[in-house]
């Protein structure tokens, strides 16, 4: 097994949107990850939508006032995969941490995969109040994929190598992904933990779906880290700066 990490664009925003009390601006990566498993290719999240290159305000609406998009040629998820020698049409599973715009924007470029999402997140993505609050756009995820709805922890292939972990709180049904490589365990936290500082300081963003659940999810991630897992934080530019190029782990 191998894990490939790459960014599918970057975002700039006020730091206080990520850390309560933060000041100044921060530029953060929008990651996606491909895992090669003997039984299939698994993509975790898909980054930004190609339309944000052309007109971010038209695509994102009110969110374009909160986040400045940096999204260049070659950075869309299909382009990233092709640069690594993979056919986007050959991805078998598209594990989705949650339905925010920077995690589902490239789903249309992964046409044949089974979409794996927590049931409560999928339901939130079809609840008008939560859709409006979160800026969910069904055009990003209602694309005709085969859907697999998870109710809590899900061992994707039944061998313990790729496991969806419920890390609720950031959104109603957020999930992270535990990947057990021969060289050790990696946990892709997605937005359950934006930065290393988020975990070290237990500093939540000012706006989350359920603060108490998010704290519980952070404690679970901390326990996994204490047990030897390496955490890949959701949008941490400091972590991203330490990754090799290309970032491939086995």
C-alpha cells in the first residue's frame, strides 16, 4: 500500500476563522489523498471545484467573501492524479470527510467511484437549514455516484488497513480516515483538526456544528497520536511545508 498526498488549491482567510482568537491572515493548503490498496484506489476528499478558477464568487456565493481562492493550472484533483500516473476514472472509492466546498469540489472529476460518507453528513447535505448554514452545494455531490452511507466506524475493505473514523463536531457527520501502512499508521484528520495548534491548544474554530462533539473528536485523535499514529492535519501549512515532493508514504 502507498499513500499519496497533494494539494488541490490553497485558500487565504483570517486566522480567527480557524483558531478562536487568532489574528492576521493565513494561507492554507486544500489537501486530497490517494491510497493504493490491493482491492482498489481510494481517494480521500477532492479539493476545490474547477469553476473557482474562473469566478469564485459565482461558484461559492457568500463563502467567496470569507476565503480567497488560489487555484492554478495543474492543481485540480484529476490533474494531480494524472501527474502521478493514475486515471481518475479508475478510482474505486471516494471517501468524503464532509460536504464543505473545499472537500467535494472535485467529485465530478472522479466519475466511477463509490461515494463513502457518513449517513448523518449526507442527511445534513439535504437539510435546507444546514445546507444554507454550511454553504453546501448539491451540484458538488449529487452527481450520480453509487453511495455508501456509514453509520460510525467503517472498515472499508475489512482488513483494518483503511478505516473511516467518525469525528463529528465540525459538521454533523464529519469523518477522518485511518490508513495503516506497512511503515506505520497515518490518520487524515480533515477538518476535525485544522492545525497542530488546534490539537495542542484544544482551540476550536469560532463556528462549528457541535463544539462538545468536536472536543471529543480531538481527544480521540490525540489518543491515536499518543498510540503512535502520525496525524495529517486538515489545513496546516506548517505540516505541508515538511512533506517531501512528491509526498508518497508506504
